[in-house]
């Protein structure tokens, strides 16, 4: 019994450097969803089967689109103004993320924010769309080189067997 416990502890210590660090607050999609849920006391609904859709998006773009997540918030209420949303996004995303696009429709007050972050050849985009009483959050992970190759020749890059680095 002691031997098995000792072996398990040694194995855990040996593998510890390979483990991913815990996700820090202010590091992306889940942090933003938590920030909005706690600050505005609303619950988001994760869109079902997005993993399935992400898989097919990745296959069809030959790895250009690496993943996607979507959460919808219905009946957000008047406290979630465009400025309050922008503050929540900044706090949830943290400094590595940058505001890429901001769009507001004056007549309706609909607002869209697009934030971006580039790390190790992967671009992550987070889109927040506040439309009336509904908020939609979408995060996409993109491989720039593969997505560019696919955009130049979608049929050829899909049919091709060659790998794009």
C-alpha cells in the first residue's frame, strides 16, 4: 500500500511540470461569462453542439478555425449598458486583449465589440453583441496561416493532402 502511494506521488511530481497552469481570471471567454453573470446577475446559455460545429469548422478550413464557443444572455435588463458591457469585457479579458472593433447603431443603441489577442500564431477573437435585451458572446480561435491558405483556395486546400506549417 505504501509503495503504491509513493509511486503515485512520485509520478504526480514527475508530471507536474507538464500540467497546464490554472486559468487566471481575466484570460478569455469563460472569465468574461463569469464576470457578466456575477456583475449583472444573469445566467448565460451555452449553445449546444458548438463542439461539434467547431470540429467541422476546423476540418473544412484545414485547421484555420481552431475552435469556437458561444453563450447567449436573454433579457439582460437596463443595467447592462454598452459602457457597462465594455468595462466588464475589459475586466474579464485582461491586458493581453485589445479592442479591435467597436460598432454602435445610434437609432437602436445596438453595440458590438470585437476584442483580439494573438499568441503563438493563434489569433483569438471575442465578439460581444448587445442587441436590445439580448447579449451574445462568441469566441473564435484562428490559425492565421492555415486560414489564409484556405481563403485563397477553399476547394484546393480542402482536397489537397499537403500540410501547411
